[in-house]
C-alpha cells in the first residue's frame, strides 16, 4: 500500500439465509490520515453501480428478500476514498408454501407431523 492509498476494511456478515442481515466493519481500513466515515452500497449485481450511502456506525442492515452484495469503503479526512471490500448476504422474508401436512402420531404431550414445504 502506497503512502496516499487507503486500504480496504475487513467486513463481517452472518452466513446463510435469514430475515435480515447486518454487515459490520470489524477492522478499520489502514490510512495515513484519520478515517472520517465509511460509505456502503447494497446491490444485486456484483459488478453493478453503487449508490453510496454514508455511515458513521460502520454497519449496514439489509432486510429485503434477495441475494445481495454489500460493499464498504473508507473516506479519510481529506475526502480520499479507500479500496472496497464486499460480502454477500442472503435475505428471505417469504413464508414457505405448505404442500402437504399429515398427523403421524398423537400423544398426550406431543404430536408428530409429516409436512412437505417449498
């Protein structure tokens, strides 16, 4: 990394599918100047354009169903933008479709069912 370059931050996000996903900067970008803030974007296409948004909390929450790429970069006090770091997140807020449901065994304190869902 050159003297004027700003490195990429290290990101963390939960793996797998969930109702929402939080992406966090867990290690700050390296820079000769202080970091003023971070910018992030959420996009469906890894190579698509970013609509950058500022964050001072160093995190982004994704809650709409889909597969996304979340990218962060640091901006230093001089306004220089750093290298980007990207993680994938998967969000699923859709209820399953129940195709079949059958009671297999019924006891006083429990019930066993067989279900098929998609």
